[in-house]
C-alpha cells in the first residue's frame, strides 16, 4: 500500500502544468518572449551605439548635442560672374548686313567706305563709323520713318577686317587684311619684316586718305625697336606703310 501511494505521489509531481487555459498560456508565452528578446535588444542597442560613435561625417564626428555651424552662402567665383559683352564700334572697312523684316526688298550688305559712309536706298548716304550697331539701327529707323511703317531694322557686322598696304624695303610687300587694331610696326612684321640691308627704319611713312586729301605721317621705327620710345600709331583702313631705302654713297 505504501508503495502504491508513493508511486501516485511521484506521478502527481511529474504531471505537467495545464497549459490549455488561455490565461496561463498567454502568461507563459509573454515571459518566454521577454526572456528571449531581452538579450537581442541589448545586442542591437550596443550595435547602434557603436555605429553612431564610429560614423564620421566630412566635417567631423556626428554629435546630436553639438551646435551645428550656420550655413554661409559662398561668394560666386570670378569665372561664374558673367562678363559684360564687348561693345562693337563700327569703323571703315566693316561689312554690314542691314535687314528690313517688313520690307525685305531694302535688305543690303555693304562695306563702310573710307569716308565712313554707306549708301542706302531711299535715304542715300549715311555716316556709320564711330557708332555701335544698336545706335545705327535707331538712326536708320528715324531716316526710314517717312517711307516704311515698321520700326524694326537690324544691323549685323558680317566682317570686321580691313585692308592696309605695306610697300618699300620689306620682305613681302602687298595688302594685309587686319581683323584687329594694327600698328605700323605690326603691319611691317606681317609683311615679313624689314629688309635690313636697305631699309631706312628712321623715316617710315604712313600715307592716309583723309577728308581734306592725302596726308603723310613720319615714324621712327628704329627708336621703337631699340626701346627708346613706344609706338602708339594705329593704322586705319586703306593706310599705306612705306619703308624707304636707306641712302648710301655707293
């Protein structure tokens, strides 16, 4: 009898807890989940802390408590600043295209003459040198106002080269087309330079057509080459640079 009681007691002690009741099952499940996830939560917190402390931004370590510097707008560089457009001043030798959108039969393309004028239909001779294209456009609008109703006229510089001539004791005499301001010495260099065995550099002459007629300008280019003076004589379209021969007894 005692042995039977003893076995029954052992059986009752080994009997598992009744988990079929909902409240007991939920409580056991909650305790199991909390005990299982707690180490994982600690591990993730450590990883996140390590990542935050090891991350370095281009400006230094990240710190949420640090005062961030104010953003200062940078000054644009010189390259970013747009440069003003170059002002074009018309001169002798420039080739102009003049368009009349409302009256295309008046369109013309011609070169400014040595006297600084162009010849246009209906209005005749018009001074153009010394003006910019927009100023010439306004001038033409006023001149053509009795003839056309449209006030739209465009002036475009097709070519800005002008001819000068070099002759005398130079290597390659002839015509030179200049597309930029040109001095007398530069024109001689474009012609191959002086013939130093014959050229008289001290008496170079520039022959120019002016309103009152022909005019001669004497230049000492030997002084320019020696550095004793600087040349500031710029040529105009149609100028002739003459390099005379040096005088010799024999």
